């Protein structure tokens, strides 16, 4: 599983201009079952995406399609959940 954090590197007007395309990109990969959760950071300095396990190069290919690549830097952390709240137990197998 992957935790992807985005940090905006451009002013908010440039981020906002790409927001609709970014949301459509997210929706596409939610529909494909790749993304599990996504949200803005608070305060709004970037975002967070939780993605299922896959080959890292495949994830990097998917992230390269994100319109926000023009306005954000990405940090990818791979992890394997070994303990979760029972309500999130399915994450252990993703």
C-alpha cells in the first residue's frame, strides 16, 4: 500500500486552475480500485492519497498523469498495514 503526499510548489490560483482536472483524475483511479482515500491537507498546502499495493513503477506512471504534477511535489511511502482498527481490517489485504 502507498501513502502519497503532495506539497504545492506554486501559488493557489495555479492550483485552483487545475483542480477540476485533478479531481477527475482521482475519480478515474477510484473507479479502477487503485485509490482508497484522498483529501486536501489542512491547512491547504497539498494533499494526501492512499493507494493499494502495486508495482511502484506502475504507481509512478499513474501519478505522472495527474494534472497537479505542474503545481505539486510528490512523496511516496510504501507500507504494509499489519494492524488496523477492526473497521479498516480490509486494508491489511489491499
